[in-house]
C-alpha cells in the first residue's frame, strides 16, 4: 500500500483534452479547442503582445495566427516546439498545407499564416525571431 501511494505521489500530473464527448471528430472537435494565439512580425514590435508563457493543455487543439506587416524580412523559428506538437495544417492565402514537420516560417513580405495543431509533449518551448536576443522577440509555450 505504501509503495502504491508513493507511486501516485511521484507520478507526474497527466493532461487531458478539454472536453469529454468529442464524437467522431476526436481531438479536433470544437469542444477541444483552446484559445488562438496571435503573433506579430514587425520591426520594433513585440512578437507576442500578451503575458507569457502561453499555457497549452496536452491533448487540446490550438491555432497560432502569425501576421507580418512587411516592414522587414522576418521569421519565427522553434524546432523543439514544432517537435512537441502534432501539426494539423498550415494555411497561407487559403492554401492548406499538411506538413510532417517544420522548423521555421519566414515572411519576405506582409501576410499571414495560421498554424493549427494538437499540443502533445509537456514541457517549456520557445518560438523566437532568429538572430534576436530580446525577450520581446520570443514567446514561450508551456505544454501541461
């Protein structure tokens, strides 16, 4: 009994999807969707305007909208974050791309991209503008 109790105390907390009855859509069900995250690529503007870190629930469906105003050729990268999620699709100009994996997204001109995904691997991950060192040029995601 003591060993069983010790195992329960030592075991990490497990995350669950945001809803119980997902129906045929499974993890992609509307009831399993977290809030969208808005990122902005612009000279002199923070990448993420909210308070960080952005907390995601493992097993839940999310979307990140990345918008570039075209003031500079900028990218956002974070291979570790992209390996900790299951990418559903990347939508650019109403073109849906279903990649196996990505490392970064670069904007040569103004535009937007929408990434939809399921958060999978718990941990702390950072997306940042490559080559930048300022805290405002990155956003941290905590998958629980």
